[in-house]
């Protein structure tokens, strides 16, 4: 069996310091790699968040346009509905005139008998 070197031996101290330095260096490298991975994931999450924010803003703009009725389809439908309503207004008047004419003719026939 070999005897352990004396703690005051400069070669043993240098060897032990080199081992400690190597252990610390490996730990720092491992920590540095983990930090680099976290930074990469943070950047990816940040980009995804920016994309989601952009899409939400786009959807919000489109929803505002729909709610205000400013789409081409809504404008076209409103114009069409207004035209239909304007064309329909004389129908009740015509129906009343026809009914009044029918009543008048019935009363005239009844009076003629």
C-alpha cells in the first residue's frame, strides 16, 4: 500500500487544486449550457408571444370592422335592404285601395238590387 501524500507537499497541493479547478470548470460549463438553453427557450417563447399578440390585434381589428358594419358585404346588404324597403312601401296603400274598391263595388251591387 502506498501512503497518502502529506498535506504540506507542494506537488500534492497543486494536484488537488487542479482537480478542484477542473470540477469547478465542469460545473460552470454545465451551468453555462443550461443558461444558454434557457435563453434560447426564452427567445422562442418571446417570438411566439409576439406572433400571438400580432394575431390577436389583427383579429381585434377585424372584429371591430364587423361590429361597425364596415365590410363590403355588410355595406352591400344594407344598400340592398334599403332598396327593398323603399320598393315595398306602396304595397299596404295599394291593398287598402283594392279593399276599398271591392267594398264600394259590393255596396253598389247591393244598392242596385
